[in-house]
């Protein structure tokens, strides 16, 4: 029996039809490479309409690159980057950040994947001490790797705290759209307006084939990015095919529709799981993922049918992801499977 | 007037329709990410059918990554990598190789972009001397950045020389297909069979949207590649969309047809240019590019209409590229434009 | 008034007279550079007599280099290095380890600066997972940065645990001699015999001017060290002047005498401080340093007279260091100063 | 028979007695570490008296570190550093510059180890092109690795050319003192006054035990140096022992006396060798080294008695070094040995 991988990750989904159509349409004759083409210019213009005309926008292939190259651009190798223990940057980038930036990651334990000023404060030592890595950036993930979301108040406090301490704020926004939907805010309100400096703006997990954007809200700090992007192997030649995806992403608010749908499915999944006494939802469901505790014996059986991640095997917590194309029936099937397993 | 960019690069072309169709077809439901999917397995199987079942094949986004990650996997930071002065590795990768590998590039001047044992020999000093970078790999480009091609005899001699000196051989094969067609050999005959150890196997310049393969002909030296790929930001999540392109690439020998056509167009372009007394072809045309000397005053005028690269402004040598979708009429137009410019 | 810096660090001491004499004596005519000289050969021979003839020994300038170069030699950039939160490697090397190795430091909170298998275990995740840094080495400090010492049983368990998990064990032995004295064991018994793989063997903090040794207990893993040492800017030309120091270090067991004296002074200092009700010794005194809690108002006053480190200003814990040349009277002065401050 | 190593390198010499005395004298009680001590402050003050009070001076262990850390401080990883093919930076630093800076070395062939504007000009391509390494620094060696010296006019032209092209100028001054003596200029006249931006100021080859200084003539570009020094493992704890050497170096112009003597001995050696018909001096003798062609059969015999470097075995060119303690009689012996070999 083939494993059902539907809930394994939001990147298990294919490409949204509108995005695919944009790719096909972009395949129209010759076009200058490396981002000088009209589709790319148009796409960057659209993103500037969202965030302000005075920002800098660059496309890269994937989220790890958006994070690493964005951070490299604003750090020296003797700096440190502060992040939550659960950050993708820390856990799932195979020490790419350390290798490419040289920086130390200062890793802060959290319960819900969210940094707070009071959590960061004890780690802010050694500023000016030549023996110690110099803190330079706080990197947060919005929505987090645990499916939680920073609200406006939390964002404001965090950015304000960071800036007071001469730290920049980077947002790993692989699932920024899901956060915006949950918070009922637009993308600018939860990034630039609260004081974020650098944004990894994700597309792939929200219906795109490949391609993410790095947005610098202050052009001054962005000036070296293009060289690091090339050096970092992330300058795509046929860039129009990334740009076209972003154009479709913003047309008729596809980004919002996809994220809204995915979030809604996660709520539905959560609600259905809540009906099962043995299951416990262990993190707030504020985006498109559900973290559910499932007793080991049931969990094992469920994994024979479904592929999904259990990052801490001891904790028996399943991460179940929804996306723009998750079907309600699939959720029902999953929940019923689990019910049947428990019944036996 | 918009510049005509048709001859600017083979990556100015769009995507071959068969490749695009394969991408669209791959967008079929859920699929596990990061290369565990069936399309990727199938694609790797096809490449192994070409090169031997005991090779290792990995996909990355682009050619610079194929080069850098392939080389990183077989070097330590105290090694040196030997290449021609014209190598993409040296000229157009923004010191990405130095940054990611730590290695020194030993850069050897050539007339035609081709390394030879006698050119390399004087640079093979310091083996075992702890003060000096230790030579580890010879990297050649096939076909070269100047449009020339190593023949079988040259390849055999070079690989044999390298191996005698405990050096591995890497081929930057961004345009390997064009070389194979020119030499009337299959891909294995010009790589594995002559002794090549690592191959960057290009797709993008030959009709693909994005995606290249790294092929190790000895699995033992490949063992760390997957970690370097992830760390190097080159592991794509929705890998099926690269793999599907390679599947189409090998179906009905599309790779060969595209390269054959591009080479043919380059010959046609060369022949037409040869008819103009003022123009001089400065490199052998053995792939899909033509290097043509055009007197400065005509060159300037031509560049007002056409975008193409002139890497050494002093030399007045235009690099004119053909691809799978170059039209004969476009070549005629280009040549006529030049004629008209000269006439005036 | 000049600050008294005597207790600030064991590197505030000068050079032991016997070491200085050896340096002066080594200044005798011409000598081949970079370690091929007789003094160096003799010195390495002496270290091999201590640890076994089948080890590899290399000299570097300082302890940070011994750590970083030793670790670089046995890691790839996608590996992780496990260490205590208090490790010099983590706190006081300005992300040099991350920059030079590319590796992630996996930082484990401890109460006493000592790692234990049960502390490490939860962090051993992701082995073989290409998204995650691959654990490769456990680095411990002996004696620790908090003045505590791993006993033989702890060392045996840790090394055995590490090896079972395919991890190497590195010891930052900047103060190894102090640990050996405390444990009443010879240097081999607390390193090689318990299973340590790589040792940074410190001299500077124990009476030398500059110079540390890196000892590999398995020559196979040492093979690249010499290239990394040169590349890492740590190959000294006039090496005889480091080697001569090590020769003196081992003659008449100077290393042991110095460490024994320093440890004794630390015990004396501890005992004197214990007599002051307001002061609390916060870590076991098992080497040459005393960690003492001093109420903030007294601490501030004391710091007007004495320079010493208080790494966590909130905790009001003074680190007071003894060395081979700490005088009993100086300790009495310090303690009396504190008494007087409290009395007022 | 033991090989005579006297002419093998200027670092085969021991330490000048005045320097050694200063080291011994510095061993006087406690002293704060890492450069905050009075001896260091005094030493830096002396260097500022030579070069101007508005410069920044830092000590490191050795010359390779002075070069690499000085260059790292003023470059980003996408920059290139221009140097002669013979540069120590290129040949004898085991790709340490590439590893630590990430930069590409642009290596320019020269006949005499000296760069000139017209040699550099053809390599200044790609400024602003995101695909290419961005030239940032010209690094020259004064006096050169071939024993030649840039005169004031050459220095002025080179620096002026560099600055016009937005390039900084770095001088590897491992043998700067020898150049100053040859040119009959003081140290400032041949560095700051001609426009040099960063200087690696060597001590070890001119009578010191260890220790070099990095001098930035513009404090603004020096601001990150201290962090890179620590991260680069080059911050010595007992710094007073480097500083004391520099103090002695400047007292009674020891630096000048030593260099003057070494240069004089090189002239004497050259003159004696010139009397042997079979020998040919192949580079101008403008510092403390003599490059002499010796026919292979004689060279081989001579190397049985004397250790010296022959960097290009095919060229049969011996590099013979003089230092502050080279004896006239030793030169006579060497020359006589060669005569006897030839006679037989």
C-alpha cells in the first residue's frame, strides 16, 4: 500500500492551476535572462505596490536561500543571529546559515516557537566584547514552525525591543500569507508597519512551483544582496518563470485565497481531531498546520497509512499540514482512519 | 526600439514545448517532496541507463550549483582546482567556488578555452608541501565557453594525465549535449568512458526551464553530496518538476535534437558571417556559439539593435549564441542588419 | 589607583622562569623553520612518551586555534559539534568555530559546565536526515570553564556513549593539567585511556608564553591537520621557541608542579572566602578557579580595586583565578579587602 | 653531515639579542591580557609616532595572518584581490586567503614580482557585473618575494591607479624594512605617504621571535579588525611579549640596523657569486635575498651541503637569504663550496 502523503507537508502539493497557467503563458519567445525581463520588472512592481515603492525585492529559488542570503547581506562573520530553537534556520537548514554567513546562531528555547523580548534579553551579552559573537539580527518565523502566529502587539514589541538593542529583525515568511490571513491583516501591516527589516516571502508552500522573494524594507542594507545571490548560486537565468508565478500569486489575491483555504482546512482538521478523546492538540492552530499528540500505539498504526512528520519521536506529536488543495474528504478519511485504529 | 536579445544567450530562449508539457503533466496531485517521488526516481533511472547503473545522480537548480557542489564534495578547503582562464567557474560565478569550497582556483591561460596536459604541468607544484594549496581536481568545460569542443583523444589524454597526477576530472557540461552532437558520440562516450569523474550535466541552456544534474561516476566520492546540496541551498522541495523536465529531455532524444538543431544554426550563422569580408570568426565553431570579430564601428551599430555579449571590449569579439529555437530567418535578419550597417 | 589584575585570569601571569630560560637557550644559531628543527622533534618525542608513540602531535599558537583546527580536521561543514553552553568554543571564540568549520554548535545547558550522556541524548536527532546538521564530535572542557572537573567515571561514560553514537570526543584541555592534578592521574589516564580522540593540550595558562599542542590519539583522523594549520594561519616559522617551552614544561614535571600549586592556591582562596558569611561558593573548586557569589553592593566595591570577570552581571558571580605564581599574601589581601568592604 | 640551513630563509635565524632581552624584561609580574597592558599601549604609541597618530595598529602572530586578516577587514566575500603570481598570498598561504575571505585572487604574471598599472588594467573587468567577482584591493609585496623593491615613483603610480579605480592598496611588508633601507626612505614615506591603505608590517624575518603588526592608515576601514582577529585565532593572550619585541625593534632603530646589515650581506653575496662565471644573478638584488641561476649539476651538489629553496626546479634558480645575523665568513664558505664543486 502506498503511503498517503497529503498531510506530510504543504510542499507535497502541486502547483495551483493559475500559477501553472502563468508559467505556460510566460513561455513566449525570447527574453533577457537573470531578471532584466519585463515579466520580472512587472512582478517586482507588484510587490512594491504591496510593501512600498522604496523597498528592494529579489527572487531566489527557495526559502532556505531567502533566509541565508538575506541574513548574509546584513551580517559580518563575527555576528550572531538570534532565533527560536524551532526555527527552520536552526533545525532544517543543515548548518547552511553557519557555513554561508560564518555567524553563530543563538538558539532560544520556546514553548510555542515564538520569541519574546524577555526570552531574548538574557542572551544579549557581550556587545562590544571582542571575544564574543556580536548580536546583529533577530530572526523569527511567521507563522511559526509550530503553526502559531505572532500577533501585531507581539510583533511591535519584538521589533521595538530589537531596534533598541541595535538588532535588525528578519522574518522567515515561508508561511507569511497564512499568518496574514489568521491576523486579518495585509502583508505590509504585519511586516514593514511593525518594524521588520528583512522578509523572506514564501511562495512555494502556498501554491507556487519554486521561487521566493527577499524583501528589504530599507534599500541601504540591501546593497550587496545581488552579489551574494549570484555567489550563493541563487540567481536563476530564466527568471521570468519565477516572476510569472508571483504575478499570478498577486492577481485576484491568489496568495490570500490559497492561504485562507489552507487555514480553514487546518481548523476543520483540528476540530475533527478534537472530537477524539485520545488525541490532544498541543499547539494553537493559527495557520495551516495542526500539532496533535496521538498515543504511541495509535500513532504507529496511523503512520503505516499516512506519511507525516513526528519531529520528536518521544513526544508522539504529529505535524499535519494543510494546503490550498487539501480536500475536506481527505481530512475526514484521515480522522476516520485514526478512529478505526483506536477502536480496534 | 527594443533590443533583439535572441542571440544574447542560449538561456534567453524559453522552454521547449515537450519540456513544458512534462511540467504541466507532473502537476498531478500530491507527491512527496525533496526527491523521494516516483517521477524523480524514474528520471534518475533514465540517467543511469545512459551512464551506467553504478553512478550517482542528483538534481540541483542551476549550473553554477552543479559545478560548485560537485567540486565541494571532492575537495578539502586546502585543495586547489585547476581550470582554464575562460572557465565559467572562474569568470562568471562571482567567486562562489572560492567562497563555498575555500579552494584556490589555479587559472591557466588558453587560446581556445581548452586545457591540455602540457599547459597544466607547470602548475602542478607543491604537492605535499604544507605551505601550498594541494591540487585535487581539473575542471574543464565541454563544450567550452568559447564554443570549442574537446575531442575524444584530447579527453583521453587529459583524464589520463590527471589521474596519473592524482587529480580528479570534473566536466562543466552546461553545453555537454552540444559537444556530444558535434563529436557524434553519446553522452557516456565523452564522459565516463574517457575517465571523467564528476559531471555537471546541463539542461537549462538546452530547452529546460531550470534544473541540472550532477553525475558522479564513482559513488564513493559522492557520499557527502546530499548534505552539501542541502547546506548549499540547492535541494528543491517540489523536485518532481525538475525531474519531469529530465524525463522529457531523454524521451525521443530531445536533448540530442535540441543540441543538433542549435549546432546547425551556429554553423549556418558562421557561414553567413564568413561571407562578410569585414567579419572574422575567431574561434572554431564546434557547438552552438559563434565568436566573431566585428570592427568596432560596425559592432557599435549592431549593438544598438541586438543585445549580445562582448566579453573583452578591446577585442571587439561578439559572442552570438544559437539555441533550440533559433530561427534561420532571425539569423538572416542579423546578418542583413550587419551588412546594411557596413554598407552605410 | 591601578586595578589589581592578579585574579583576573591565569593568563595574566607572566612566564615561568624555567620556561623563559628554555626560550633563551633555544636562541642558539640557525635552525630550520616550520617545525623541522631538532628542538621541535625532541619536544614531540617527549609528548609521545606521555601519550604513546602512535599519536600525532602538532603545535599551534593558542588555545582557540587548537580547538578550531582540531575540530576542523575531523568534520565536514555539514556536521555539528556538541558542547556545553559554557564552553569556551561557544562563548569566547567569536564564532571562529562556525566560521572556520562551517559546523553548527549544538549547545547544551548545564549547571556545572559538564556534559553527560543523558544531557546529550535528546539532542542526537536527525542522523542521516539530509535536512539536518550531522552530529560528529562532542567537545568537552577539562577542567571546565566553571572550575569543575570530569572524573574518570564520567569521562569513561561520556566517551563510551559518544563512540556508540559514532561521535568523536574532543577535549579542550586549556587547563588539562589542573584536572590531572585534581584527579591525581597522569595526562594519558584522563585522555587517551578513557577514549578521548582529540586533545587541545594547553600550555599558556600554566606558565608558558604562547603555544598549545593538538594531540590526535588516532593518526588516521589527523592526516589533514597540517594543511588546515597552515591555512588557518597557525604554522609558526620559528617553531623552536614553542617547542622549547614544551620541553621545559615536561622537564622535572613542571606542568604538574605549576598546576598543583595553582590548584592549591584556589583551595586556599576558597577556604578563606568560605569564612565570609556573605560570600557563597557557587561551583565546586576542582581546579584553579573559584566562582564566588558576592552580594552586588560588595562586588561593586571590590571591582574598584580588583579586575576580575563577572560573566553574568545579574548573577553577581565573580570568577577568581589562581596560577603558578599566585601569592598566598595576595589572596589574603583580596579576602581582607572584601572583609573591609563588607564591614563598612 | 647536517645540512647548513643558514641561507634557507631569514626565519632560520634566531632572535636578535635586544629583542630577547625585551622579552625577558617584559616577564615582570601580572599584566592584563589581550592587549590592554602598558607594554602594548607603549608599543602602539611608538608605531603611531612613525606613521601618524590617526592610524590603527594591531598585533598578530605571523605574516600570513597579517595579510589575511587585513584583507578580510576591507572585503566582502564577492570581492577579488589582485596580486602578483609570486605573492606569498598566492603561493605560500595554502589558500588561506580564499578560505577566510571567500574572495578570488586575481593573479597577474610578472617578471620581477612587481605589479604595474599597465599589468593590472586588463584584469579590471566586470565592475558592477553581478556575475563577476568585484575587484577591491591590490596587494603588493615590498620588498618582493624575488628580492626586488618598488621605488617611490612606482608606488605612487600604483596607488594612484588603484585609487582611481576604487581599489585599496595593501602592502605585504614582511620585509618592508629591507625595502626602506634600500630606498633610503623611512617607513612612512614608502607606505602612507605614497597612498598605501593597509600594511602588514613584519617583524619575524627581521630579528623578532614572533609577531607582526597590521597598520590601517584610515581608521574607518579598520573598525571590524579586532573581531576578525579574534575569530581568526590571532588574538594572543599574553600580548605584552609581542609588544615588547616591537618596542625593542624601534629602540635605537634596531629594525633599520638589522635590515641594513641583511641587505649589505646580500650585496656581498651577490658580488661574490658574480665572480663565478657559471652563476647568473637572475633578479635585481634590492633587499636581503639573492636569486641565482646555478647550472643543475652544480646546484645538486651544493644542495647536498646547503638547504635553500629552489621554487622552480626546472629553472635551477636558488633563493639565498641573508638576515641580521648572517656572517661574512658563512658567505665566503658558501661561495667557496660552490667554487670547489664547479672545479671538480
